[in-house]
């Protein structure tokens, strides 16, 4: 078994070497309805860009939100966001809404991935922010966003890991 640190290094290298974009999969559009809150993210470090999914959400009348990170220990929150609204610098090189924006409860969480498998297991950055967010918002639909080269069969979930419901890649829409 590969340790998570080595696996992250390998999967990040794969991601950097790859290209591709995440389309607005028709299956995603079927999940949307006016008034839903879709939490997205601003990609950093080569993360797959969820922009096409955000566009689909807006076209369906959804509200967008972005994660707001304070530090490694504080659970992330989701703040409302109007696309193209200026963002502020956050920790870890993140771009996020200013702290005065409204805190919201997401219905759908688009989650950046370092790696994933077909069982819905995910490998994130390692700080546990999304693990804690999933526990805080257990009813939210969890959709991982990644390039297809980030798929691996080497993931071994920890007891606290909550699996994804779906994964959107540049090549396919995966329902777990």
C-alpha cells in the first residue's frame, strides 16, 4: 500500500502533466433546480476547473457559494458568491469571498480532488477541511471534480472519510 503523502505527490504530478476541462455534463443539469445552493471552488495548484458546472448551475437558477478558510484547524464555511465578484486572498494560496459575505448551507458541494476511485473515495489536500464540511452538511450532494488521470485504485479510506456521490472528470460522469 502506498502512503497518502507519496500518493498525493504522484497524483499531483499526473494532474500537472495532463490537460483537459470538465464539461457541463447533462447528468449534472438534471440535479439542478432554482434556489439550490451549489458550493464550488477557485482552482489552485492545477486543480480541475469547475467553471462549466458553475455556468450550468447559474443557468438553472442556482446560487453559488465558495469555501472560506480561516486556518488549518478551523472548519471551512461556505459563503455566498456572485460570479466575477472580487475575491480576497486566503490562506494556502486560496482565493475566497470576503468574510462579510453571507454564510450558506450548500445543497451540492463541488469538491476539488487530488485523487479518487470508482467507489467514491477521495484524496484531498490533507488538511481535512472537506471531510469536516461533509460531516457538517451530511445532506449535501458530494461531487468530486478531477481530471481522469487522477483516478487511482490505491485509496484506502479512513473511518471518518465520507464518500463522494459522483465524480465529474474531463472524460466521464461517474455515479458511485
